C-alpha cells in the first residue's frame, strides 16, 4: 500500500517590490482628493437652502390669496427642493463613507442608514430621488396645464420622455444589482 501524499504547505507570497508598495500607498491616500468634492456639495446644500427659503418666502407671502391648485404647486416646489437636499445629503454622507473614510460620529441624531449604504444602495437612492424629482416636475406641468396655462406640447413630451427614461434606468439598475447579487451567491 502506498501512503497518501502529504500536501505541500502553501508557498509564501513573494514580497512586493518597494516601488509597488509606495505606489499602492499613494493610490490609497489619493482618496482624500475626494474630500473637497464633498465640501463643495455641502456648499451646494447651503445654496439650496437659500433657494428654498427664498421660494418659501415668495410663495407664503401670498398664501392667504392662493387657490388650492396654487397651494399644491407651492408645496410641490418645496418638496422638490427638499428632495434635492436629501439627495445631496445622501451623496455627501454615503460617498464620503464609501470612498474616503468612515465617519466617527456617535451622536444620537445620526441617521440610521449612515454607514450602511453601499455603492449599490447609493445608486438606488440616487435614481429613486431623481425619479421623484422628475415626477414632481411632470406633475407640476400637468397641474399647470389643467389650470389652463399654455404648456407647449413639445415641452410636456420632453418631461414625459425624461421621466420615463429615469424610471427605465432605475428599473435596469435594480435588475443589474439583482443579477449581480445572484451571481455573487453562486
């Protein structure tokens, strides 16, 4: 009888050349070049707040004389700006945590989703927000048209086409993520 062959121990990995280690260290550190982008988005969020306040002030100054449809359009405009602000926050927090560094913030007000949204989740939240913003723009146009305001058919067709494109893109992104997750399990 022959004895079973003794498995060879795994070969120790050959050490990487110093130049490769230095290059990889610099590539890893380069992620910090993204930090100013996120600071820029914070500035954009502040700008959006100014626009929101201006819109609210302008609209609310004649709230007592508004027709119900005008009040709905005002609310939709403010919701639209709010969704854009939420979208900025999601991109700021998730992008920073996914691509730069984990935020070491242990505050009771820390959003529950912080630190749990990966790149795939970020894509889905992004497309969902864009679809919602597009839907609000489309609804506002339809409401204006229902009120008798002259809305160019071509403009309305573009709004519908863009909205459908965003919806289809969202469905395709979700489908790709689903297929990728099934492929990862196999």
